[in-house]
């Protein structure tokens, strides 16, 4: 795969174990500040075609603690990109040769919106196969149209993703309300 090549492939069941293996390494590197770690993005949605890059989200007590553990993450082969365009995030990426293999997004626990939107989109796509199929069709078409232009591929998904995120957050809120009615408990700190 060339450095800027856009490759969308059918779902691969090995992505779940690739996530679990990498999550364990990241958890050891981050240590106590890590509160939770999640497989996010398209590779976390069974049956969804995706770029074969594992997206991982970590939730930490304090981003300054992540910065202090930068060397441990570099030792795992990650590029430490800092906020990389999103305030309040730490972004890392890993490559083998020219092929990206992992993206890691780390948020502080009080950045509820960033955390919830990633989990909402993942869970919504898992629960709504029709939406996952629509998303897969769009990604496949864009990969054919822009096989060597990652920026154009991402731009082509932008409107769909904004609408998907809106629907996913609304659905997530409705799910939380149902759960609260059943249990009588507020699960606002459950990731």
C-alpha cells in the first residue's frame, strides 16, 4: 500500500484481536491514569468495510499524565502527534513501513462530548445494520473515486459523518433514558 493510498476492505474478524493485543500494550504504557480503553471506528463494527487501521480511544484522568508517558508510547512504535488539530486530545499513529496500522485518540475523562460521540457512532452502527451498509457503500465508492487522495476521501465522507453522528448521539441519549427508567440509575459516567 502506498503512503496516501485509500484502501477499503471487507470486515476482518482479526481486527478485534488486533485491537485487544494493542490495547493491552497501551494500557501498560499509560498505567494508572488510564480509566478505560475502547475499540472505535469502522474496524470495531462487525460486517463494516473499513480501511484496515485499528482505531483506539483511551480515557484518562489527566492528559498531562499522558504527555509524561510519551516515551513509553514511542517505545511501542507510535508517532506522538499531540492534539493534531483537536483541542483536548492526544493523537498517536503507528505504521509498519508505509502502512498505517493503528490510530490512538486519548481524551481526558471530563471531555464527555468527544468520548460520547465516538462511542455513540460505534454503537449506533453496530445496532443499525442498514446505516452500516450505507456507510460501507459510501466508503467503497469514495475509495474507488479517490484511490490516492486521502483528503478527498475524507471530505467525501464529511456530510454523511456529521449526519451519522447527529443520529447516533440522539439514539445514544434515548438508550440512556431507557436504561435509567429500567434501573433507576444514572449511567453518565459509564464508558
